[in-house]
């Protein structure tokens, strides 16, 4: 399942998730959706594909994503949307 957060400017960041038919494969996708356009823009990728995760906007504007990689390891990362990792 992907994670999504609404950023301070109203855009929506969609992170990770599962692709394809059930059970799906984890993805490393990070997409930014501008609902005023409407437009979807790829803004980077996670360091590892993550299928099950949660994400939150931190007070300084960075987004932290925490989730499972390959069903075994818990990973987390905090980063500004669109910044290189």
C-alpha cells in the first residue's frame, strides 16, 4: 500500500506502494500530484522499493517515510520532496 501526504502548498506526495496484480511488487516511486493543474510529476525514488509504509510531514517540511522492505527490515528516511537522496 502506498503512502500519501499533503504538503504545505497543497500538493500531494505519493510514496512507494505495490504495483501490478495482487499480491503486487513493491515500488520505489515518489510522485507529486498538483491538484490545481491536474498534473503528476515523478520527483525521485526511494532508496529501496517499499510496499507497506506510512509517511508524515515534519515541522521543517521534510517528509519521513517508514516502512517494510522485502517483508523483513524496517526502513525510514526523512527528506525534502524532490531533493536527491
